[in-house]
């Protein structure tokens, strides 16, 4: 490895963690200020992405569900929102059980199951409605959407970790578009 490459790597190892902390501070400040949208990926639900073949949306036994870590993550997310003093005006969830359970365990208010919150480029039927919902949010408080990695990627181009929160705001110059404000890492991670 050349000295220049080594120096660049060393600098990145110092700067990247500081940037992540600043990113989280910006995200929390935006949520506390209101008028933003928190895209929360559901808590840990092994083994990874998707559901088993033949799953039924109204039968949790056929789906990939939260494990104990996922339930603890959901409670921790809700507690963090309360500790920061985030005013939550509305909580919408994908109808899949892992999202509904995450939203309910966050305990930030009544949870409404909305199929469009499960939309993505892989299942685009509700994506225009979801983009409009997110792009038109004005608050005064925060809109919380408990959703999936592919949904977040379809909206802002980021594949979040399980239990990660991605904060966005409405773009003032383009109705329906959003800007990324910041990311909040999962409080609890797999050991």
C-alpha cells in the first residue's frame, strides 16, 4: 500500500465516525423541530430480506418476524424518540407483521396499517401514493413510517440496516420529492 493510500485510509477512519455522529445530530434536530418524516426500518427479523414463498399478509406465522433483538430494538427506538422530545403526529406501518410489531412496540401513538408503506421498486403499485404521502408531509410534528429496506431505497437510494431510521424532508422546489436529512443508527445491534 502506498503512503498516500495509507494516509487517505487513516484520514477516512478518523473522519467517517465524526461525520456519522454529525449526521445523527442533524437527524435528531430535524425530528425535534417537526415537519419531517422518519423512515424506520423494522427491527431485527432473521434471516435477512423478504418473506418465505407463499407467505400471507394476514398470517404472521407465514412471515419473517421480529426476534427478541428486534423487539428490543423497537422499544429502544421509541424510547429514543421520547428522550429527544420528538413530537409524533402520525405513525403509519407496512401491514407486514414485523413492521406492525415494531411500530406498536415503539409506542409513539396509534399505528395505522397502510399497504403503500410496503411499496418499493420491487412492488411499485403503491409507490406513487407513498412518494406523495412523504413529499407532502408538513407536520407540525413528525410522520413516522415503519417500513422495509427496499422501500427506503426506492425513496432515497439508501439500504438501511434493520432498526435504522432515515430522516427526510419535503423538497420545497419540487412537490413530492424529498431530501435526505440524516440517518440514525440502530441503538442495539446483533452481537
